[in-house]
């Protein structure tokens, strides 16, 4: 995908811009490969901007930043929130699969997994091919895939949507954790419906 298309998807202010073909999107500088777009995430403990130079040295063709960085000779796409930019870039990378699916998001302290799988069963019994993703894994129709997080990071999440779309699923039911909402993981998703199960003390303690 061209860098210009990704820049357009996030509405960035561009510095030293030169269009190029991007080979992948990465926010972990240790995993950057030649031609990747590296997104500098300002984390809770570590600021990804400090790894911009190592990422470029590893072959990053461009970087997404929240502030202009000096001594970087690749294009910089400046945005207000790099987490939001990651989510929007991921959606664009997979050609916005949520536009071709009915995405149902379920959030709340407890009951997300039970609710999502009850709903998937009901839809399956009515002949509607459905995918579900959350705490106990990803289900694409009858196929089961492992999953580490309740709500995956944007690139993995959008890839799941693309897989569901390509396997003729009509509906995707996803658990949306509070952390996913806080960390902008679900930006760029066109939701068909949403459900809120409950709010308990466990949630407030977080």
C-alpha cells in the first residue's frame, strides 16, 4: 500500500514526504522490517518515539509521530494521537473490512464472553455465518484460532475482520474490553450494534 493512502486515512501533517510502497505496519521497533511504517506509540512506561532511529536503521520507510523528530531522514506523519493513527492505518491496510460486516461490540465488566457466544449460537442456528472473538479465542464459523488478548491490537483485529469477510461471514461479535476503549483499539471500526453487560467494582478498581 502506498504511504500516501495511509497518510490520507489518518489526516496527518507530513514532513519530508515522499510517496513509497509500504510493506507493513509495526509499532514495536524490534519487529520492524525494510519498507515498514513504524508508528511511535507513547506508552505508559516507554515512549516509542525514542526508538524511531533504531526503527529507521532497521529499514522503516516512514514513521508516524505525535511530534516532529530531528535527525530523521524518512517521511514523518505527524498526528495528535498515534494510537488512533495505528487503528486507522490498520483498517485502511485491510481495506476497511468492517464496512462489509455487521460488527457487534459487547463491553462490560462481566459476561462478555457468555453473551457473545450465546448470540453467535443463535445466529448460527438461524443460518447466519458468524465470527466471534474475545477471551477464549477467535471463532470463524466452525474454525477456532488462538488469541492472546480479549481485544487484539488493531493490526491483528483488522486481520481477523478481513478473514471473516473472506470466509463469507455476515456478522462478527467481538468482546470490547475497557482497556481496548481506553487505548483506541477499536477506532476505524464501523459498528452495527453494541451491548453493555454491567459495571462492577472490579471494573472500578482497574
